[in-house]
C-alpha cells in the first residue's frame, strides 16, 4: 500500500502536479516523503525537505543556494539576498528556468503556512514549471487553509492525496525495518506489545523503538501522535471562585471561628482540585 502511494505521488509529480499529502496524526507522512527524497534525489531532479513552510525568506534563500552555481560564492548572491520575498521567488524562477535540472520542494506541517509564505510559493510556481511542491498536512487542520483568499490561491493548485494508516502487515514490517535500523533485536512478545500500544500508528512505533534504544520503558497506549488535548478548567475556576469569596470575608472582617471553618473548607477544595489536575505516571511492571 505504501509503495503504491509513493508511486502515485511520483506519477503526479512527473505529470506536473503539485501535491497535498494529507492524513491523520502519526500515520507516517513525514517518513514516507523522506523515503521519496532518499530514493529519488539526483542531479537532474533535486529534492529539498523543509520541516515547516516558514519563514519564507529563509526557505527561498536555501532554494536559491541550490539553484545558483557555487551557491553563496556566486556573484549574484549578495544582490539577490537583499531582495524582498516576492523578488526572491522571481529570481529563483528566472535562474531555474536556465538550468537543466528541476526541483521538488517538500513542505512539511503545511497546515501551519502563513499568508506571506503562501504568496511566496505561489509566485515561485507561477514563475517556473521546474519547481513542484509536495506539501504535507494533518487532516485535523488542513481545511482551515481554504478560509483565506491568499491561501486558497495556492491550495487550489495542489492535487490532494489521502494517506491512510498502516495495515497490520505494514505496521509489522515497519517495526522490523525500524528496529533493524536502530540495531535492536526484539522478541515476538515485544513486537506484539508495540503493535498493540501503537494501534498501527507509525509515529508511535518510531517513538517507542527509540525509547527502547535509549533504555527507557515503553509507555502503554501512547498512539504516537501529538494531539490537542482539552484542559479541564473547572478546578481552576473553583479555586478562583473561592478565592474571591475568601477575600470578601477578609475585607469585611470575621471572627476566628468563622475563619477557621472557612479555611478548612478551602483546604479541602484545594486538595480535590489539585488531585483532579495532577496526572500520576503509570508504571509498566
């Protein structure tokens, strides 16, 4: 399935399409595009990977270094470097159109792109057919890209390809490959435990194997991906409410008996609020 997906991406890039690879947290999107880079980077087609699509000027300067012969030593570098972001995009397009090679630009975490970056990359691909974008985004956030006009103008240029989670067989194969890469020798029980913990999540599998490499214990039910977890604010609100009441009593003046009773009550509320906020580590015996 992953090999088929890689072939589909390559086919679309060779047809001249710009790609938006989207999928759930931790399904292995970054791993897959880095495999594509390692397998396909060559003199006639240069692949560049950027972990984020920003800051745009820094990314454009890195691309320009690859385009200019001798990079920063080139006589045009200093004058080009002083240009604005739109000018840099135009310089790259002009220089690249004279070259024999093309470029694939991988932009990971594409859902974090800014309007300035979107404008820069749109100008770049409008200026030359020798640059193809391979953008990687999380399903949870990618739809917001269609809300701003400048974002839309870029996103509409991208062909969407959906990446599904690992099948069980693919997850087992990935565990074998990663454990071999890290020099780990795992027994069958440990492999099954990782498979169960991660629910076929590529990022989780990778992080658990790296933890084993460091001599750390496995975390149960990690499921690998970074998730946006809601914070329970109720205990904090309770503390604030009782603090306000306490200040009111103190400002009015109270007797010792009332203060002792109220203090005991506040202590109990703080204790239960603290217990609800603190997460105790789970032992993996």
